């Protein structure tokens, strides 16, 4: 043991005394997952976007830091035609693409890059559509871009017109999403000639605040400040992602000073982090919702009064306390309170087992037994579905409803929970993509989403509710949309296709000397405004 | 000797084919569909699902997919990852050196400590050393790796600050991969302190990974030694008045080594299993973590080809072990 400790001391002393050559200002982020690649278009994971879309690229429009409001980015301004079918973007001039060992841009960003970035996803015949065999553009597809965008026209070098097939209010928010990042058409041409098309994904060139330097698979990603950035210059010189999948290890690294900021702390560590004098923590309500979706096509769950009665039997605060250890809040609406159009006037079902039992009996429901599906994975909106299901089981037992808890492997769970004949109520949730209320209610509760392949796991189709959503989607007037969505939430509460469970709180622990980090309601991690003080 | 090697190689062919079948079926037996997992909570329309399945070739009958896999395999094509879209072989080669480096150091630790401890415990059978070391071995063998790794990190990196928490080298060093072995590359880079940093990053993960093999090797060495020391020829050697060090070192140890080498060879498989957890805790960019990630995403090509490569490797090591018997004991190779 003595020998071992001597070796340990010698090795670590060696490492410490000789390390730390003079350094530019470096910021290390202990990221959670390896990026799937560096072209944001074909991928769907948040960790991939944090490593690609946010540091390296820009979009025509982007979300204003810390909000879900859309602001100009590579497009300086835009005009929408009165019928809502044409969006004309004026592009920013003088924006430089990055350069690397093999590529130096000969021209600034222009309309050709915009058209290239969209067309390669839109058209299966585009020479870059399959630049890597088997590639697919899932976000482009799932945001319904193929049926929405009729044409993209280059008016001149700095003006691009999008022609839509129907008015679509969330369009701007949709194209602020990572999949719509603008890549360099000139770089693509060069790669094509060199026969190394896959470098679009491996050695990315963008216009963003940081240039890609190197990626060691599953270990480290390095970026350098883009000195020519069109926006406010980043305050750090080097950005490093140290990929660390385990939350407990991330925290140890943060404490040891091996990184300055980490995502997703374990709920059990929150209290200790708050007390650590060397750390600080930002927190914010997450843009998410956890819910229990009844199968509204089956008796007795096809009766809204039965669903409401069951909702009254749930002690949701107890779930927040036990499952989230306080790091969350009870949900009463299907959208989170940080989202515009959240209807705070709605009153939640009051927890009252006695009244619930009476209401069930009044509907002739006796000796009911049901299944509750508990997800096998952790999600920000539901860190421990099994525990939540057990608490619901106890609550329902108090009103005479017997509950059997079932679970499946995650892929199977997602699949089977969408089978129309599904037996039981499903625990699931949603994290917003772009801050638009339609991205919650439209995706999860509309009649269209109750069709196979949709995400409406209550199979709830209320025509009045769906009509309101469609109307709201076609109006670009935010005040009017707000009113419509508020109305929709009233119908939702009255019909109770779900028991709305929770909105979780997101935490970001960081070293005390980190300044300028802004939490994103969408859960993105961006570092262009971050600084470290000595 | 050549015939001996050839006969051993011949056995590998059916084994290898069997493994291709197991590797291919294993991921497909697991419930969960890669296309559905890609879509997540959002869901995917049946049309789009069919389109993607067709594009990925999952709509074909299983046996067609299997023979396609085999056919490509013989052309050296292991397929592309569904997630990163990159060739499986390229990913394997990038990550493999990290696992080998960790595994070699771990097996070195396990052998260099395990064998002497086992021998000593056997010689001093029943002594306090025997009892303490064998109890420790039992504890080590039953140690949950994840918990053990975290414990070491918290103690040595968190409280004492002696070792780095995770990774392969301090982030201040940045040099291109030459061999993929950090200890070698850090030396080649010529950057001051890089080697020391790489070494200090290896300590905790290799100790964690070595724990179970160390326990097994120590116990196996002890029992093999005890058995051999009861043999007639050892008693004869003693009776002839041979010095005890020679009796143990030459007569006993050499013969006891046969089962011990078998054990060490078998530990390669154990190491691979241990690497999965160890690499995840220590953020070690090796193939263990790669396999775990791929299994959870049902990345069929990576899992089937990755399993094949790993199994092939274990087979190769076992072949080497067989050949080593031949070296130690000539009777085996002349059989």
C-alpha cells in the first residue's frame, strides 16, 4: 500500500508540476453525451446540437438568449406577405465562414448558402441529400417542412423568399431550430471536388462564434474563438467539451476544477452543490411537462367525468416531493408556465380522495382496476417513473381503484403506448423544441396527432379543441393566438385527457468564477457569452 | 509446432461462424426498434417508419439480412453505424487502443500482484497473510465495479486530490493521435509533462479494472500451488535436500503456472466486461462504452460487428494462451 501511494503521489506530482503551459483563456464544459456528428441536420439529440449547431453554426433567425423569442441572426430582417404564404428574408452582409486547413472561403455568406442548406434536406434528388449513405433528416421531416415549403427563391444575393403551401404561424420558430443551420455551399463544392463529402460532418465549417478544431471520439471536442464573428465576440479563446456521461463523475470533475460547468446534476446532489462554497448554480423552470395519458377511447376512461375524478385522487405534490425531491412544480396545464399563452386563470383539480370516490361512484364506476405504464428511462420531465407510478397506485387505491404497474423496454414502450387498443394509462412527457405552444398542444393533443405515428397517447380527439389549434396556427398575430391557446387550455382542463403531473426544474452547476452563462428555456448550452474571472 | 498451431486455427473457423450468428441475433432478439428509438417521444408515421426501415434494409427477411452481413464481412465491410453513419471498423480502430492500453495495464497489475500473493499465501498456508489476502481477494471479486470506481474517485481525486477524476490526459495537452496509445503518443509528442499526465490518468481506471482479475488470479495461483506442492516430485525434490527457493521457484511454480495462465487468458473476457463499466465511469473513450451506447440505441451494425471484433479478439488471446501451454509444457504440443 505504501508503494502504491508513493507511485500515486509521484505520478500526480509529476502531472501537476509539469502541466499548465501558458494558456489562452480556456473554458471546459463537462458535456454529457458524445455528438452523433457535426452536421446538425441529420441528427436529433440535444447533446449533438450543443456541440454543433450552437457553437459552430447560425440560422436565419435564432432564439434570443434565455428566451424562446425569435430574433434576427443571419437574416437581418424579414417580411411576411399579408396572406402569410411568403416570407422574404434580407440577409446579413459581410458574414464570414470559418476556414480550416483545407478550406479558405473566397466569398461571404449569401443566398446560395441558405438555399443549399435547405434544399439538401428537402429533395431526395439533391446531390448532397445522401452525402453519407443512409442519412435522414428527421427534424426537417417531423416539423413538416416537406409539405410546408413549396419553394425557396433567390431574389438576389442577399434576399431569399420562402413560399409556403399554407399559413403557418410557428414557421419562424421552426427555422430557428438547429436542423435549419446554415452550412457553406462553397465548402460543400470544395469537398465534392476533393471526394471527401463526409467532411461536411467531420470537419464542419460554419459562421458561428466558435470554430471547430478537433474531436477525439467519446473524449474531447475542441473549439477556438471565431475572431471574425459577425456578432459580439466570444470572451473565451478556447472552448473544450470534456465528455463525461456519468453525473456523479461530472460533479467530481467540476469540484476538482477539471471543468467549469456541467449539465444535468443528479437530483440527489442538488442540496450538496448549493452548499459548496466553490460552486454556484443557476436554475430555471424547464420547458417540459410530465403527464399520465388515459386511453380516452376505452370505457370507463372515455368519460371525462371519470378522468376528472381520477385526477382529483392524485396527490401530485407528493410526487413532486418524492420523485423530484422538490426540483419541480405541479402541472395544471399541458404547457409549462414559462411559455406564452399559459392560462394561469385555470384552477387545478383539488386533491380530494373523498370527493373523487364519490364522483366515481356517481358515474357508476365500481371495483375499477387499471394499468399504469411506467417508463423505463429517466427524462428531465420524469426522473423516476416507477416511483411516480407507485405513488399513483397508492392514491388510486384510496378511492377503490386497483392499479397494476407495467413497463417495457424504451423502444417498445414508445411503440406499444401508441397502439390504439392499449390497456392502461401511460406516463410520458415532452420537452419543447422551439417554445411555440403548438409544439406542445398540436404535437401531443390534436386530432391529427391521435392518428398512427402521432404522439397523442390519450387518443383524444376533441374537434373543438383541434379547430382552435388549427386557427391559432394560421394566424401570425400573437395576441390573437394567445387568446385561442388560452381557450384551448380551458377545454383541455375540462375534458381531462391527461392527468398533468409536473414541470421539472433545470439546474446548471458551475464554478464560482464563471460569468455570463445564460440558461436556455429550450435546454441548450451555449458559451459565446461565457467568461471566467481569475 | 506448426501442425499444433494449424489444428488450433482450424477450430476457430466454426467458432467464428457461430459467433457471427450469435452477434447478429443478439441485438435483434432485444425488444426495441432503432427507427422508433430515433423518433423518441414524438412518434413516427407508419409510412415514414416503413420508408426508413427500407432505407436501412430492416424490411428484408432476417436470413437475407444475415447473409448480407456475412457477405460484406468477407469483403471486410462491417457496415456503418446507424447513429453516427460512420464505418464501424473506423470507429473501432479509433477507440480500440484506449481499451487495449487500459486492459494491458490492468492485467499487468493483476498478474504482477496476483501471482506473488497467491504463491506466498500457498507457502504460508493458514497464516494471517494467507487469510487476509484471500479474504481481500474474495471482497475484490465481489466488488461492484461502478460503486468501487466512484469510491476511488471520491477518495483519491475528490478528497486527497492525488489523481485526476476522469479522461485519458489533462486537457492542456493537445497532440494528434499517432498510435492511439496515450502513453506512447504523449512521449512522441515531446510535450513536457504529457507522459506523467497520461500515466496519472491511467492509475484509477486500471486499478478498478484489475480488481476482479487480480482476485481471481491470486486465488487460482494459491490453489494451483497447493496442489502442486503436494505432488510426489516436489516431496522428492525436498527430500533430496534441494533449497526451498528452488523447489518452489522451479519445480512447483512452473507446473502451477499452467492453470494460472489459463485463468489469465480467460480474464481477457472478464476484462472486456469490466471495461464496459470502467470506461463509462472514467469517461474512457474505449470500445466498452461504445458498445453500451450502441446497445441502448439498438445500433445494429455497431453491436453485431463490435461483438464480432471483441469475440474474435478473445479467441485470438485464447489461441495465444493455448500456444503458451505448448511452450511451458512440451507434452501438450506433442499430443
